[in-house]
């Protein structure tokens, strides 16, 4: 330990806005895990709730939703424990810097699976949904957030725009369209 307060002399740097939003996404996954661990979710009410999202959806959506609800209904306790633990691991993985990329990738996959099989695509194909009723569904927004919050390899690539080839395309798009010139990413 040296005089800077960190081992090896590395200076501590406050997290940027991207990291702060990654931690907010981790907090949301943690909240989801806590809610998933509720007693009700370990009962037959959980698969019945999932099956209800099939109503009004086309067969390509309703069929897999009904199938997954039936599968979960055979062992709701084990399935729910696995789902809650996965969400807890996503939260921890996003919060821990060395695993943030893997956790964000898993977050996209899990959120899209939940959006399709747990939310029935948020009901957007039923024709009766609106943002007031929760459409397009929280899970889709989690997936979108995970994609947009993907860490850059070079923290300065967006800010300086000197090496755009090293930034993923969605990060470049975000820098080009959602930030003011010379404001940084």
C-alpha cells in the first residue's frame, strides 16, 4: 500500500456514467431476484401467472409460453429457485468488473427469454397493450439496457473518437446519436 490508498499505486477513479448505469441494472436484477424468492413464486401460482400471458397472443408466442408454464408447473419450487438464483448471479456478475461482459451477455439472453416465455412478448402482439399497462415489458428494457451499457475496450474511444474501430458498433451509434459533440460518451 502506498500513499494513494490503493495497492500498487493505482489511482482510484470515480466510475463514469456507463458504470453507474451498469450498477443500476445490477440493482434491478438484485431486486428481481429478491422478488422472485417470495413464497408465492414457489407455488403453483407462478406457472399459472406465466400461462396467463399466453392469452391473446399468436400461436408462435402462446404455444411456447404455455409449454414453459406447464414445464415450470411440474416443479415450481426448483424452477423458481433456479430463476431467482440466476437473477442474483446476473446482479453480482454485472456489479463485479471482471465479469461484467459475460454477465451483460447473459443478461440479454435471460431477459429475452423472460420477455418471450414469461411476459408473452410483453403483450405487444395482442393489440390491447399500451405503455400505461406495461408494454413492451420490463425484460425487454433490461435486454436493451444491457446492450447499450456494454463496456468499451478503450474507455477513451468514444470520447476522443480517435479509434472508432475498437468500439462496438452499438457504442459508436450511441456516441453519434445520443451525446452532444465533444461531450464524451
